[in-house]
C-alpha cells in the first residue's frame, strides 16, 4: 500500500522512523530503466523478494497470462491469469540474467501445480519474456539452473503477456501498517503477511529445494 505523506509529532516520530528503517531501499530511477515480468506464486511474497535486489527501482503486483480484460482479485483466476510482479530495474546495476537467476532461486521450480500452500495455475511460476532477447537469456539461465539443481525445472519461459496492476491494497502489502481483522484479532497487514509466509512454508521449501544457493536477500525472513 502507498502511504500518504504526513508530519509525525511527539510519540509518532519513533514509529515513523521504525517504519522508514524497515522499508527496503530501492534505487533511484535510472536513466535507462528496463522491465521484467515474473510469476512466483503469491505476489506479496515475490514483490518483497524483488524489492531487496540491488538495482531494482520499482515493483508492482498484478495479473498476467489470462484471457480477460481488467482482471480483479475476485475473478483473475477464472480466466487463466497468474499472480505476477512487474519489476523495473537499472541494467547498469543488475542484469536481466541475474534477475532471472535470483527469481528461480526464490521459488520452488519443481512444483508445476502452484506454489507452497497455494494451488492452481494462478499461483504457478512463469517467466514472461518481454522480447526475444529476454527469451534467449531466460532459457540459458534456466538451463544452467537445471544443471545446478540436477533435475527438471518446470517453470516455463513464456512470451510477452499484458500486465494488469492489482488493486492498490495489494501493493507493498508486506509493509502495510493498515490493521485488519483476523482469527487472532486485529493485526496489521504486514504482520498477517509474515504469518502467512511462514505458515505457507515458502522460505523453508525454497531452502529444501535449493540448499545453500537459495535466495537469501529477504531481510527479516531468515529462519521462517
């Protein structure tokens, strides 16, 4: 969620400072930005992962790969869309090949039926190559990752797909201090996200698949 600008006073100063320190430090917008599009299960989680990559300047959660126009969270899966994250990055700081490699090492590439506790095509993984150059790079990185893993990677490299941004409340969900009612009472979305990520077994499964080469760029998620 995008937070409004405000001027903290008194006791709120410490809370505002804590939120600022917890947020990922995204790079300034580069002179020449490029875009990548990945599906990695829950888009809240993939957005959090990619936000911590040096050279990534923006991430947007959304939907892609289906047949309907203007999908929403209520109906996107019915028309074949996947949850995706659109990633804007500075190619002078991180290459597309490096992004693909990080992405593959942050998901369960052996699971074609979804990701972790989320099942179905809408949560399945995919690399949407936005041009022929990306398609070639993604295929090469995938082949190297397969050799490293010693088994087949089921994550497909697909062609370009139209990206539809998700609703505002899905953006930066893992940072949101908006409170919501859960079965444990009122909690922030950020806390609900942490509980979901751990309960779904995302990080534990990725470590089981990739071992020491699992992506380790998530601040605060170690040991979950």
